[in-house]
């Protein structure tokens, strides 16, 4: 282990300089010799200058040794023309280099130069120890305050070697007071740095070291943080991504800015004092990686990215295991099969582009299904079972479907020989012409259940504790995590009997109801169109791309959900679908198949096979499940394969990891077979697979992408030939070149 921390500093207009820093009192001659002899970081035989930084109490002894080494060419093997300078620092971290500090050649440094040197040293630590952790493909991080990001800076990664800790201690000196007695830290991982900084300060001032360090455990312990003497206590925060922790600390402690110090920050704005603002200093990193979003606004959640949660101040991603799951017939429970049998074949499922977010939502047309004349019996059964005889009013949610369902419910209650309830105006729920008894709140369909919660608040005063029944036609997210909380909130009625929630039909569509595959496809075709307009403006395929862009830019209906086969024919379902009990006819549309596959995948994410098991597609910080490659060979209808590619989350299609190499190899083999047989039923979903790769919804190992990239495009239809290069160009060139392309065993 070296006594010196060294790095390169590129001075503006001054070449490349080797900087060597020590905080020790003793001079380790051999360590310095090894650094200079082995220095190859600049790519040049010699640096443009050698800058040494030492503590003030060691500077004189170090200068004496350096002069001896300069005289002996065998020790300090640098040409005579290369400047050598020895700077020193004091107990306040102030660096100085008078003229006598130049031991060889000609060089001068000012205060601004020293600031740039320290920043260069910190940046070198951050980069060499990979302190900025970026989540793998299809994953992102959840911070302690439930904010989301793709990357974060972990300060503990910079505190590994003693010389590096000493360097950061030097940087920290200027922020420490002369009478400090206690330092609060957010993480025990930086305790060694604090001890090193105060030990260095005490040594340089000649005072006996005495400091108390206490961790307040980040967000968990902010409320327990209590500062008694602001002049003798300070707070040191390891890193912040959002700026919220320093802000909360300052609000709690009322300390001045100089006494709340953040070591590393990637936030746009931070309260208190920041030692190193990493946002603009970290090169070759997409700034969006360090952006922090609220959960409801997270762009990666909308893309189906898997979350990785912090465990304390540690990160255990490398400990995660991966399991591949193959869907089975029982993953579609009987009640789900039954309700899908009722909704399929009516053109009920379409995809609507969200006006505010880059997603499509699966819309269920109830006018063709639940509210159709021949479906009254199902509604009648639920009304007879759950509608109280005391019902005097019905409050519909906003929307025509809810108003229509409210009329049906009122008619059914009247058909029982009871007085037909009064239907309230949703905008004026407290205005009524009849005495109030029980009330039924009607919604044609619910997602989050917010409309019911709003109605519950609106009815609290006019109906007090009178019987309240929440009647929903279609509960689209019956297995969503919020359902138990929703039920508990709606049933609550103080000490009176509980209110009731009932539903005619229930599905297990993913919540939130947002699918990004089609907007990703739209972005992809837009990019391809621009590229072709420049390189091949006369290409015939541009008309095909324009047609697809038009489809994706509006509500997607019928058989336009998926890309067609190489004969430009829509993908269709062949007989004997494993997840449907009864026979079906030509009325089946692509939306019907997509809805059931999306529902089955959601069941697998939320419902366990038994009490002692996790859901087969459930995720945790320590375990990841992906869809097995067997799914794409077992379900060989192109439309089913396309549904899996579109309904699965990207992390469920992530096969680039070494633990899923066999699945990556099998899928690449399948894609090659599809390319070879693109004109047959065996290759009908070929374009869907290529677009899934091109839009990064599916990821394969570099070696497998290289095999795919080698397929001769001259044997392909024009659209496949255009898309194939995009499917493989996301892998870095060096990975492609280094990949082993031998066939898997």
C-alpha cells in the first residue's frame, strides 16, 4: 500500500501534470520512486511536471529528500527539464507554493490552480473507484425517500485506500472548525474520513485530538438529530442525489450553511455547503442517469424498469440471483379465463395514447361488453346480492359509462319492488330531493379507485354513517398492490357496520395501466425514417414506415397492435390457445390476446403458487425473475410471442447477464431461424423480435447479438434488412469484437 495518492491534472494550456499527495509526516522515498517509474496514465513517457503536496510539518524533511533524489538520476528518473514543485498545506487546508518550492525547472501555481488540482484529485477517485453506480439495463434505483434514479454516487467507494482517505481528509480540512467537539454523519461508511481529517488537523495545530462522531442513520434518524452547540457541532452528509437530506437536516438543526456539509452531490440545488459537485464533472455519463424523479413521474417505471432498493447505506445488487420462469396453463386462473371469455371477440380492447405521458393505455370498451343488453343478468345478480333495501340514492362517477351503469342499477332495484333510487349529480352529490337512506356509488370501471375515494369524502357529511355500497362494473386491477388498502379505506365506517365494495367483473391487468412498447416503437420508426431520408431518400420502405407511424399516433384498434409478417399480413391466433377453455372464431382480435397475456403476466408478478413461495415473476433486491426462452418456443404463434415481447417488462426480457446466457443463446438461435424462414409461419413474428431488440425492450449477450448481426441482409425483405442493423447496434463495438461467437453447447 502506497503512502502517496497520485493522479493527473490537465492544466489549461499547461500540459499534463503528475500530482502526488501525502498526509503522512514520514517520507516514503521508495513509494514515490515506484509511482514515477510506473506512471503511464498520461500515455506519455514523462509528465509535463511533477507536483508534490505534503503537510506543513513534513515539508522541510521532504524537500531535503527530494533534492537528494534529484541529484541521483538513479532514484528520480525524470529529465532535468521537467519542473518539480513541492507545495505544502496547513491545518486549514490552505495550499501554498512560494518560489522556493520549485525544486527543478520553472513552474508557478496560484490559488485557482490548487482548487483545480483538488477537484481533479476528487474526480479521479470518483472515476477510478466507480463511485457513480449506474443500474443495469431495465433496472433503476429507489432512494430512501422513495425517489427514483438510474444512477447514484456512493461515497463509500472512494474510501478504500489509506492514502486516498488522507487526500479527502486534506480536502475536508477547510470546512472544519477549530473548536469542533461533535460531528454528526449520515452513514458510518464515512466515519474513517472524519477521524482522519480531525487527526490531521490536530497534528498540524499541535492540539490533542478529541472529537465525537455519531451517525444519525440518514433519513431514518433525522428526527433524532439534536444539536446542542452550533459552534461546536457540524453535520457531514456523504452524498445526496436529490438535495432533500441536507434540506431536512438544516430545517431540523437550524445550523448555518457552513455547518451542514455534503461531501458529494449530484443534485441541482443543495442546502448548506457542498465539497464536490459531481454533476458537471463526471464526463461520458448521460446527465439523465443522475436525475431524481418522484415515483409517479419516474420515466423508468413507465418503461417497466425493475427497481433496486437501497438496504441501509449498502447496495447488494451483486448478491441478486436470477431465475427463468416458463408460463403454464394454470397461470390463467379459472375466474380470469371466465371473464376473458366474456370480453373477447367483441373488439373491446384497444390501445389509447396517453395525452400527458409517453405510454399507451389498454382501454376496455364496456358498451360492447358489460353494458350490452345481453349482459344484464350479471349486473342483476350482483345488485340482488349486495344492494341494501334501504338504498335511496345512487351516485355515479364521472363519465357516460358510469351514468349508464347507474341507470341499470336503479332499474334493477326498482324491478325488485323497491322504490327506484334517485340518481345524484356527480358534481353536486349533496343536492337531493328525497330523504337520505343508503347510497350506492357506481363506477363503470376502476383503476386506482380514486373516484371511489373522492366520492367517499363527498358523501361523508350528507350521508354520514348511512349504508354505502361501492358498485363497480369492471375492476381492472384486482391483484394490484393497492387493492387491500383501497378496500380497507372504503369499508371504514367508524364504529358503524362496514361499507361494502362489490364488482361485477374483475381482471388482473397491470397497474398502473401503461405500456411503453408502442411509444418506444414510434420513437424507433421516427429515427429510422430520418436516417433513411438522409441515406436512402427513395427507399420504398419509407411508405411502410409512414403507415406504421400513422397507426401508432392514434388509438390502436383491431389487428394493428403488432407488426405484420413479411407478407404484410396481420398476426392472428391459430386454434387451441392454451389459456382459453372454449373454441373461438375469427372475431378474435389482437387486443383480446394481448389483454389475456398481460393479465397472466400480472398474475405471475403478484400471485404466489403457495403460501411458502414468491410469485413466479416477483422481484426483490436479492432475486430477479425473467421469462424463460422456453416461452417463445412453447408458444410458437407469432401473435403470442409478440404479446410476450410487448406485455413483459424489460427486466423480464433481460438476458445479457452471465446467469441467463443459455436463454440468450436460445433466443438468438430462434431469431436466426426466423430470419431464415421469414416467409413461413415459423418466422411471422421476426420483425417484432428485431424491434424489441432495437428499442432495448429485450437484451441479449454480446456474442449472440454478433451472431444475429452476421446474418446476410441481402436475403431479407426490405423492412427486415433495414431494421436488422438497429437491432444489434446498441452493443458497444469493442464488446461485439471481443465476443465469442461459437455456437452454444
